[in-house]
C-alpha cells in the first residue's frame, strides 16, 4: 500500500531488513482512465454526497455498457437506488436483492444479449469479482473506502502506534484505504486487452493531504482530475 511495504511490515511483523520486490503488472493501464469529476461536496456531508451521486450517476453511466458501482455504505446504496430515475433503475442489479452469484449471472446474461447492465454492490463486489471485457467497462467508486473502526484488533494496533507518538491515521487508515481503492479499481482491467474507466466520486483525493498519497499509490491509469 502507498507504494511501500510499510503496511505489510506493520501487520505481519516481517523484519524490516528482509528483501521485498515489486513486480510490474501485465495490464496496459494506458488503455484505461481514472477520473475524479467536479463535485461541490465530499462524503463528510453524507446527505449532500448522496444527492450528488443521484444527480451525477445518470450522466456518468452509459446505459449500453456493463458497469459496476461500489458503495461503502448499504444505506447510501439504497438511497441512491431509490433516488435515481426509474429508467436507469430498471438496469440495476443491487446487492441484497439476489445472491452474489445470481447478480453476476444476470449481469453477464444481459451483456451477452447486447443490453446494458449496472451492478450496485458493497465491499464484497470490490474484490474477487471477475468481469472481463464488455462485462465491465466502467467502475464507479462512491468514496475512498476507509474502514469502519469496529475491529478490536485494529483498535489495539492503532493504540499501539499512537503510544509511540506516531500517527495511526496516516500509518494504518490511509494505507488500508489505499489498498481497498486499488482492489476496487482492479475490477476494471481483468485481461491485457481490457479498456474502460474508473470514476471516484470523492474529491478528498484531490483536496486532502492524504489524498495525494492515495492517488499516487494507484496503478498508472490515464488521469482526468477535476480542478481541486
């Protein structure tokens, strides 16, 4: 995470003097775009951010394509689904309505029939989902996927880091969020021939100090970034 092995060392207890190696990816990231559209709010204002998603998603999503929209909050996913135009809603397969396997089956079936299909999913769709080619041409990520601090183990680790006079947010929360964002972005390119777009609906990656570190940890997509 964050282009270093610090997170791995912290979580695994591996010795710092060990040798580590970064292996180049086989994917052609120049075939894909990472985009942050103009937004006048961020997820810190949950209601305004949800309204922005409801307003922008119909313009961002191509109804003829296969798309995956990833949310960090079930509540926000439901509110966006209920708030968008009914015509777009008909194309959406939402987590919770069917099993994960059934959603993927229906999605592939729609794309095979030359129809558009949009998956609304949570964290379980951000990893381990393989939708190559036309099955996924656009991944939309609602916000930087910071973890909810509800794990006693993570809380103890953060307390230990803070006790040493270090910054647990920058050493734990930011690298973990960066890794989740990389995994979510990885749903786009599944073969060396794949193309498409990743859109992050969170301007904090451009406006906050930690955002630059997260942005620089992403694969080398072509970038289309709103003025911060």
